[in-house]
C-alpha cells in the first residue's frame, strides 16, 4: 500500500496543479448546468434538452467525487507544506466541505424516489445553501488567485528553479497592505453587494418561513386573476384542517402565467362522455366541494406538507358526466394553451384526486396554478395540471408536456 501511495505522489506538485484545474472545470460545468435547471426561462426554451442537461449535471456531479478522493490520497504531504499557512489550510477545508456537501446532497436529490420526500426536501435546501455560499466563495477565490498563482514566491507547491526564486523573495520586505490586498478586498465587497441581498431574500423565504403562509399570502396579494365571486371556504378549510401548509412552493412554469377574468374563464368536461358540461365561474364556484389534507411533491426534490385543498373530486365530475365504455384516458388541459397531461381511468378514480379551487382556506393564486388546478397527491406535481380549464375523455393514449421531454408517464412518488 505504501509503495502504491509513493508512486501516486511522485510528481506531486504537477499532479496537484492539474487536480486544481480539473476541479475548477467541474465546478464551472456544475454551476452553469445547475443555473439552467432552475431557471424558468430555460425550462420552456430548452424543452427536451433540459432532460439531457439534467443528466449531464448528475453525471458530472457524481464524477466530482473522484478529484476529492485523489486529493485525499495526496493530502498528507500537502497538509504538511501548509503548516505555516493557516489561511490556505482554511481554504482547503472550505473547498472540501463544499464539494462533499454538494456531492452528498446531490446524490440524495438524484435518488429522491429511494430516500423519500422528507430527506430529498432537506437535501435540496442544503444544496441551495451550499450553492449560495460556495459559488461566491469560489468566484472570489478564483479572481483573487489568478495573478497570485503566477508568482513563484507565493506558491505552496514549487518545482525546480522556483525554490531558489522563492528564497530571494523571502528576504525582501513586504508592505503591510499591498495593492493586491486592496483588490481582493474590493472584489469581496463587490460580490457581497451584488449577491448579498438576493441571498438574504432567499434565506428568509426558504428557511425562516417554515410554514410557508407568508409566501402564500404574498402570492395571493399579487394574484393576476380577477374572478368574482370569491369562493367561500367550508368550515374544514378555515382554519385549515391540516393546520397550514408546511414548506414553500417554488413557482415553475413553462409558459407566461395566464390571467383570467369572469369573461375569459370557463371549465369544460367533454369527449367520450354521456353529457358534456361547460361552466362559467359563477356556476363553477357553486358546485359541491370537499376538503382533503395531502402532501405536494415536486420531481425536482422539494415538497410542501399538510396542504388543505378544497375542491371537487375528479371521480365525482366524471360520474356526473358519465364515462363511455370506449374511453380509456382522462386528458387535462391547462389554461395557458400549451400544457397537457393525462391519467388513466383507474388513476382518475383515486379518492384523493381533486379539481381544487382553494388552498388552506384561500383562493389559489395564479402563480400556484389558480383559479383551478388538478391535485394528484400520490404523483409528482407535473401531473397536477395548473390553470386547469378542460377535462377530455379520450379513447387512446396521450403523451403529456413533460413526458414528451423525458419524464416518466408513471409519476408515482
């Protein structure tokens, strides 16, 4: 074993430099692909390509552990050379912590079906925190070390003639506060001013607001829909039967968020049914509703627990319309005119599948898919079609928006 480590550490300086370069490129690729994955614009623009980018992000993320393992095999020698350099030791520990944290939380997000929604939800928060903290730190480290890396007297790892050059520089008095130190400080302040407010806003909404009610209230205040009369909650909805949603919704959409009024909103059930129905808003809010408490899980890893939904059970709507024997699939249309998805008749008959009009005793805001959205608690949220305004019974199969782009048609949590 010692002989193998000896061969591995041969040419240690060049290997460490090469390792530093490879690790830098890995972080750059992960940062770029990660930003694309969370960006609303890119979700719609890339379409199916987003699935490939997600796959690349996962593969590179898993591969990121290899440079860490390789460094740990070289670490004892490096650590000795950093004995008199506490700040460089600190930097090594920070970078290792970030890389290992990203790797572990990323693997948990990748295996969200195995670990379950509670673990993956926590992993997503950790992944986000590390990204908010880690990327500015790495940007700062990279910008302030570009010139520093070119100066042999400042390098920990030296090769050949650099050793004698370093001895000469050590005898030269150094100013207490150099231009280089001023530039580093300026870069640090600039990053803090640029990124700090966004980080504080995210921190307050993601961690400080465990229940999520304040965020929902803001979404309701900014509701784009203008529909009257407002639905009146049943007694089980206000106060919420579930005690109030726990967690925070992340607003994802592949299209601009539509706006509805009494004049342009309607709800239709048609296709292979005995009787088609079309309701305007005033008629729809008079339909008999029920209340349920359920969890809401997104395929990207986050969850909101104990939501109190109020609406009409899907199976009751289908029973009212009468499903013909030739019908095999229930197709759902979003009011954005783009998004569609489906359930089988067996799935549609589940007792907790709901056409919801209220959340925690309040109208569903436009950002969360209101005024009416589908809720399928046992499946991931891309099946819970937002801005739902039509249900069609069809004979064959239909591939939904995200299923066309690589998502599984069986979206069971």
